C-alpha cells in the first residue's frame, strides 16, 4: 500500500481536513484478513481453553473468560468498520461479515449500522439528540425539569448505572428489538430477529455440549466485561469537557466531528485491543478509513495528533460530567452546574 506523503499544508477548517483524509480510505484486503485472523483465532482459542478449564477450576475459567473480553471488544471494532464499509472494498463482504460478528457480539448488524449512521450524521447537534447517543441535557434544560425528572436523569448519568446497568440492558435486552427503527421497515426486524435466532441456536448448542456452566462462567463474564468496556469507550469519545454541541442553525457536521470527538491517547496495547477507536476525531471526519490506517493519519499530521487529546488519566474525570453549559460551551458536572448559579 502506498503511503500518502506527509503534508506541510495545514487545512484551514474541518471540511478541508475531511477532503484531505480521503486519501487514506483505501483498505488492504490482506491486512484486513490478517487483522480479522489475529482477533478471531485468539478469541476462539481462549474460549476453548476456558471451557476446558471448567473441569479443573471455575475460578481460572472465569479469569480466562474475562481476559477474552479484550478480543471480543476488538471483534466489535471490526464489526464497526464493516458498518462503515471500510474493512473491504466490497460492501457486501463488509455487511455479511458484520452480520456474522453481530451474532457473537449480540448486536443485530443492520439495526446497529443504521442507528450508528444517524449518530455520525447528528453528533453534537443539540436539536437532533436521541439516536445513537447518550442522554445529555443542557444546564438550562435540567433546571427546567421537575424533581422526579431530575432524579431520573441523575440516575441515568450515575457512573454505576451508566457502566454497570446500561451495558447489560443494551446488549442483552435492547438489541433484541430494532429499537429506534421499529417503524422503518421489515429489513430491521429481520436483522434483529434473525440475529436473535442465531444467538439462541449457538447458546443452545453450547448448553447441549457443555452444560449451563459454559454460559455462566465463560460466556457471561466475557460478554459483560466487553459490554462495559465498550460503553466506556463510547462514552468518553464524545462526553468530555471540551467537546462541542451546537444548535441546528450553528451546527456543522465536519466541525462537530473534529471538535466534538476526542483523541483518546491510549497505551499501545489498549490501542490495539480497541482497534484505534480512540482516534475518534479522525474517524468522524473520515469514517471510511480502515481502523489500522488511523495511526498513519496521526503520524502524517501533527495537528490531528495533538487535537482533542485526552489521556487515560484525564478521561477518568469525564465520568462525572453530565450537563452541557451552553454559555461556557463545555460539559460540566452537577456540582459545576450548581456553582454556575451561585
């Protein structure tokens, strides 16, 4: 694959960045297959060893299953690239691979793909919240709510609920129906129901061959930790202090992508596990770039490497942020919001 030359010209705005990044879109079939193999092979291997380990030590089996969550997260990121049509040149190949992976990740591919495209098309738009994002109120909206509504919003934004209950609800319950697309046609119902049938068949075979212990001590630990990890990454990609939200009349999709998405600067092993999804500002600017080419963009463009940078340590504070301050143009905590009126 020919590497695009490093440019000395720095684009003047987000739309120019978007055009420049189009040169990185071409996937390599060999590289895509390699990335798929080094994700699926360890995932299946660890699954098999954890299953066998049940006859020796349940504790060791659970430990292996929890470790395998890393490969399940990476498998979801490959499914994510399939949804953007960036893993292979063939749209059909991406879609069918995504549907197969969706059985493993408990995610109906066509439903997720549509909702995720809405997320990309509306991220950071205060007048188009509700699909593919997390509930986010402005400070003014929160103050106008009644007591019960405030309590419920605080519950939803509580880190224990957000990263404990919501991942289970999303992957085990919500994904069983085409939520958000209930009236959008038969395609999404087929996606959800066919995925459900395939999941049921796989789980039935597992129980038939290995008993309920396989589900309780291998399947569930892997799935729950992967779901929680995925929820955290989805959260921190847009829910950080210097993110960007605008009303519809001032909103621009390229500016929202660049300024409203974080560059989660992670250690190397975490970048690998998460398929470079932390380079989220670049991903939103040019979603057709394969995940394994995102580091090329950062190497070639220092401005993007240093933009919206968020370290692992800095990201921990993001869990306390809950309200958008329209005047200060930043995401704030409930405590910060109280001080704004003090």
